[in-house]
């Protein structure tokens, strides 16, 4: 019986190692995450900062989310990357979203071939390690597990018993009282947050989702972050907003970032007047209330709710395709050890 148990333990260890290797064999990276693949408002630093937080290995997949016809993605040499030379790319794709599998270790360089986009920062440089390198860090977390329980037990016991725990709750109570006061103070909203003011990959729902749930009041300020020469922001009426008519504008700002202070209540509409940008979703509609009307704040949400209710449906297709590509092989490989283990059990105990 002891021999059977030792054999079973050995098989379990092999299966665990196999499952761990499968889970780390391939990862999918959405380039820029919420920013997607576009002309970034912060220049090339936006994508270099994104890449610095990631670890890339052979077998991983890069997903470039962009609108077909507005951008492209090309792999180029370092010299072409540095000079934004688009004349001789290694490979190029003009259809978004584009999936690129990293097949070799070393430095890889990508850029957009649309005129001036690379110069404005739409470029990405990454370093890819060998596939085996991505698996080697796995034993380190395992080694740290025996140390964690002993240190966690003595630390938790003293921290719970003292009466220090109620003290923070007492100090929080007075802090809650002044909370209503800042509600009347003018606020500054970065339109789209990290997405900035760009052509969104998910259409108008992106900005409607951003506006949903926010309470815009007279005195608040909207900040539109965009790259000069690539976008602008125009204040328009509802009819022009609905039809993306760029001929009758109330006001246009072509220098980013553009700051617009909300000086009157009611509905406000903004679009980008560059060709097709509005029709592709670079448009924003909000409802502004007076500083005294805190209760009607949910109304703006209701105004955009019909569109925002479709946000999960609109956002899902953008981010949902990558996971299946990465998880599908994992599920197939993971099923093999389970089947194998069941056969071992049957062999040992029959």
C-alpha cells in the first residue's frame, strides 16, 4: 500500500508540473490595454511605459486593437523604428484587431504606417525572452510558501487583539461628515480617462460608458487630451451631433489638451471634425445640472443609458477574442493530465 501511495504522489507531482507549464506557456497581451493601438496623447512614452510593466516570452500573443482604415501595425527593424521609416516593413497588417504571435526571442519593433502616426508616438519596442525563461520564475513563489504561514500567524494575533482596530473607525466617522461639502466644489474631468480623446475601438459606447454615472455641474471643467494635428474638439448642437455634421459648429479647439469649462446647464455635445472620426465614435454627449441640483444628477445617466446599456456588448468583442486563443490550448492540455490521473487511480486500486 505504501508503494502505491508513493507512486501516486510521484504521478501527482508530474501532473502539477505539467499544469504549471501549460498555464505559463502562452500569454496574451492587449497592446496599450485601455489605450488600444492609436496615436497616444502622451507620445511614444505611453507605449514604452506600458511595455515596461510587462514580461514577454516566445509563444506570447500581442493584440493590436485598432479601427480598420485609421491605423495599421507593421513589424520593422530597429533602424526603421528609430527613424519611423515605413518603406520596408518586415510584416504589415491593415485590418484590426491584429494578433501577432512572438516566435523568436530578442528585440521586436512595431509601428503604424499611416503618415505622421509613428512620429506622434504610435510605436512599440519590446524585448522577448526565450520560452523556457518564462517558466523559470515559477519555483520562486513555491519556495516562499513555507515561510509565509509562520510569519503570518504571530503578526495577525497581536494586530487583532489590541484596541487599535476601533481607533481608525472612530477617526473615519468625523471624516465622513465633511464629505458632502466637496460635492459643491467644481471638478475637473479627463474625458475618456486613460483613453484620452481619440477614435475609440468600440465606437460611441466608449465615451457614453465613460460619461455614465458622472454628475456634471455648472463650473466643472472637461479636459480633452489629444495630439495636435491628429484630432480636435468642437462644441455642436444635438442635430449636428446626431448626424456628425461638421459644417455648423459652435466652437472648435485644435490645440490639445483642450480645457472646456461648463458655464450653463442642459445638454452639451462634442465631436471631432476630422473625416470619419465622429462617425467612428469620437463624440461625447453629457447633461449638465446647476450647482444646487444634486438630486437630478442621475438624469444625465438616464440620457445616455440607452447607449451605455449596450456597453458590455460593445466592449466584450474587443477584449473577449484574445482570451479564447490563449485558454483554448490550455484547456485541451489540462484535460490530458486529468484523464491520465484517473487511469492511474484505476490501475493502483483495482
